[in-house]
C-alpha cells in the first residue's frame, strides 16, 4: 500500500440535488468488486444481496405536487467509527487517510460487526463467512487513481471525492462555500461522507385570479417563521414554492397582489405542504 495515504484526508461529498437515480455508481461498484478479490483490502463482493453503495428514493409531497429525491448511501468512513471500536485484533481499522477497512482475513466469522453500524451499510458474505462494505476503492487509490469507481462514472457530478487537507481540491472548494451535513448528524460519528441539498420540508401552492380563473403570475408570496422572512414571485403558472424548511415549524404564508385581497395561511411543517389552488378576490 502506498505511503501517499498518510498525506491525505479522504472524504466524499454527495450533492443530492444532482443525483438522477441512474444507478451508475451501483453498477460500477459491482463491476469493480464482484468476482474480484483484492488481498488486504476486500474479498470479492457477492453478485446478490450486497449494496456497497445503494440509492434510496425519497418521495415527498402529495398529488399534484410530488417530488422525488435520490440519495446515495455507502459506508460513511466515520472518524469515530463504531465498527472500529467494536472489532478487536485489527479486524476493522481506520487508515491514516481516513478510510475504514474490514480486514478480509481477520474479520472472518465476526458477524457482530454488522450490528455495530447504525447506518446498516455492512453486509454479510454467507459463502466466505465475512462482513464486507465499501472501501472507497482503496486498492485503486493506492495505485494512484484519484477517485473511487462510483465517483468516476457519475454523469452529473453528484459524487465528489478528494482530499480535505488540500485547499485546492474540488471537494475542499465546495465545502468552503456551502454547509455540508451528515446523513444522520444525531449519530455524532464525524462521518467522512457528507451531503448537501438533502431534502427538507417544502411549502407550495398555486395562485389564480377568482374573477377570470387565470393563473396569477408575478404575485408576491411571503413566508415567515417569526424570525426570518423570504419572498418569492409566482411563475407563469401561478406556482410558488419554498424549499429547505425546518420540520415541525409554524410558518405564515401571505399572498399579495395589487388590486386583490391578500390571503394568509398558517401552517406547521409536520409534512410537506401543498396549499392547493388559491383564488384571489378583487379588493
């Protein structure tokens, strides 16, 4: 294994807004690991039952306002990894570059390693009696490749991989301009796989004019939670939308158009909210 691993701090950034659910990442992982053994890194991945990277679909809203987000999930390569804490005799260890490896020899028979992971991204190989998971394609990185196979084949740049200690790396530049988050920050594991644009709550609606039934384009819609306020304009179809809202928060929606009576709604974001067709009456 190359000494370069001690000079870097690998991480992955997942931009959920760019993921189109093409499953190229899943296919590339299968292509790289199924039928291929990499001594010291991983045994071969079974053809079925293992998802070293998987893509879950999260449906939000209700008809006619339905949205779908695709969220890639893999080993988080946590700095405070429960699997490393549970394993003994180096069965699971973290390299200096941050990659968490399940030793394909020392971990034989260690089924308890599966239950240590709250993300449930460790899988059991029945044939080899072995726990297995994503390795960030460490065998390729140690040969000089810049990124894992899943990142290499992503057609939309939804997966970004690189060195957090290199300020000029793509991942460092992006993280400097946005606030990434862990998929489950409540776990407190200091994950090395971080996310941006994870789906939050939304409030949406469609505004029409009651007198002629036409779509109300360019109408001001203001959203307030008592602390912050934002205003958008309805589009050509009279639609408006507020994204990335907090759960279980009370919001006030005020719709205003010149010559028409304003409409006010108070809602709580226990779920995504579509206010339906909102008719504005003449003032």
